[in-house]
C-alpha cells in the first residue's frame, strides 16, 4: 500500500482525505448529546423568531428540567423502569431514605406537581380530596396502586408538565399572585415552579444514578434561581427548627425589615453568588455589616445539601466566624429537604 501511494497521485489524495475524516470522528469523546444543546437551539430559534406567547422567565427552569428528565426517560428500556431508586432526605437531626422504582419516582413528581395544577385550576392527578402535604400525597399514591409502576406513567406526567407551562404562559401577570399550598406552608406560584424544577432535577439525578445514565446539573442561570429560593427560605427554616427545639434560641431579635445578625453564604461556581441570611428573625434583613459568620460551598454541593443528600457536618468547604451560626444554617438548609 505504501509503495502504491508513492506512485499513484489519485490514491494518495484519497488517502489524505480518509485520514482527515478519521480525525474528525473523535472516537475518544462521549457520543451523548450535550444536555444544553436543546436550550441553545431554542434560544437561537427564539432570537430569530420570538414566541408570541413566551414562557415566563420564572417558569423556564421547570420547563428545562422536565424536558431533560423526559429525554432521560425516553432513552431507558422497559426493565429499567423497575430499577430500584433510593430517595434520601433529612428529617430533624438525621438522614432518612426510602426505596422506590423509577416509575414510582415519576408518580411522586406527578402527584406533587398536582399541587401547582390544582392552584391553576387544572385537574389534580391525586383527586380533589387529596392532602396538600407532598409526603402524604405520595404515600397515598404508592399505597393505592392506581398508577401503573411502568413506563406508562411517563405520558400523563409529561402531559401535566406541558399543561403547567402552557397555562402559566397564557395566564398573564395576574397568575403570579397565586399561592400553592404545601400542607403547613404555602409558596407563591413563581417559587413553587422553582421548587418543582429543583425537585425534578434532584430526582432525575437519582434516577440517572440508578440506571447508570450521565446527567449534568441545570444551566447556570436556572441553578442560580434555585439557590436563591433556598437562601430566601433559610430564615423561616431556622425559625421552625427553633420552635421544634432543634436550634439554639435567637440572640438578637429586631423589628421586621431591620438589619440583624447575619451569615454570609458564598456559593461558588456556575449559578453561585452571595447571600446574607438573617439568623434571629425571618422578618429581619440580612446585612453584610451584621455578618457574624461565613460559609463557602460549591453550587451543586449546596443544592445537594438542600436536597438532603449531603450531611450538614460535611457540607461546607469553608467556614469562618460564629461556629454555632454556621451549624444552624447548615442544618436548616438540610431541613428544607423532603420526600
């Protein structure tokens, strides 16, 4: 072959072209599509021809995360819908876990999304008399056996997520005043959609780990909004732990809207930022001048802490200042998790 190529110009040219083509194959690279490809394509399309009825920015994370999970579900085989999935969260002072299947997790997501659907006047898959607590709704769903534990649950779940995005897109600004009940508390619709996006990602990651599927974190902008929601909920979570006798008493209560003792939460990486968490009163304002401690975490690690997947004592990469304040905030972050 080498002797022939030295004397045949046409074959030599073809050999060079083939060698260049082999170099383009990049056999050492992952053949899975970039998970952000969909977002980039849609962004480019909408830039050229904007949607007449755009998805609200606060619903973008939910739209993206349900689409990513749907792509994962489309790729797995029938047997993998029965794969065991370990759901983990934090309850009080200890980690809790529960075994489910891939299909059972999708049923759980659909049942909890039903709280938003009900608030928007859509049908609730758990029924009109279903409890508002996500845990109670899920337990009833799993115990009833009404939803098949197979891939057939994917269609009603995806149809419901499409209906939620479509409804909030067409509803206009007035819909932002709605509140979604979660049992012993309620969230504004915008925050509820972020909460649903966060749980969708967390459980998609649980499923991906169970079926050995590569899965990346959300886009940076969406991750930032999820972290911001958790940071805004931390003062109330601290107060709830105090009422339950799980946290030390407040040291310096101030009037609502006034700056008070704070912790500087620094979240690094894509989606990160800086937040000042009020330590003594949920109605106080976190303030840099009143910061008594600082915690530094990676963005994904902080989200894993909030999901109850990382023990509070092992979460923070950097800690400074009041050690009690650091501990209280880490445990409060973990207490935001639930089934």
